[in-house]
């Protein structure tokens, strides 16, 4: 009898905060950061048992993209490590080098996530 096993691994989560119509935007950012941390911990729990158990977190708020990685180097303690705080160039008069820097950093994270995903051959 052939049995198929489906594996659903969680590698990253994204949260967008600081909507223009929120009555208390800073409280909203703080609440969403807490929610993102809980999602990361749930992802680590779901991925438990695999060798490379890191979860990447991306939090977009105001004009920044904050990146974090969560792991369990000392199980069962979970740690959330800030990696980067990238300014998002969305003003019309932002200099081109800011846009280029933003694209380079996004591409760097794409390569990181592709590497993590390719390490798991699920076929």
C-alpha cells in the first residue's frame, strides 16, 4: 500500500501594520509585532524535529520593513533576533540610490529564503 505523507513547513511570516486610519498606530504596531512573534513560535512548533528550524519574520510598518529570525538554539527557549530595519523608499523625491538599496536588500532575502526552501527536498 502506497502512503503519501504531506509535509507543511512554515519558513516565514509577514505582518503589515500602521494603517493610516487606525486610531492608535503605535499600539497597532506593537500588537502586530506580538502577533507576528506568536506566529513565528507556532511555526517553530510545527517545524519541530527538522534540523534547520528557523523561521523568518517580516514586519512592514510606517516606512520600514523589519526582519527577524526565530530559532530554538537552546530548546525549549525561543529567541527572536532582529536582523535588519530597511527603510522603504515610497516618496516620489527619494533618491535613486535608496530605491536601489531597497531592491538589493529584498533580493538578498529572496536568495536566503530560496536557499532555505531548496534545502528541503519534499518530492
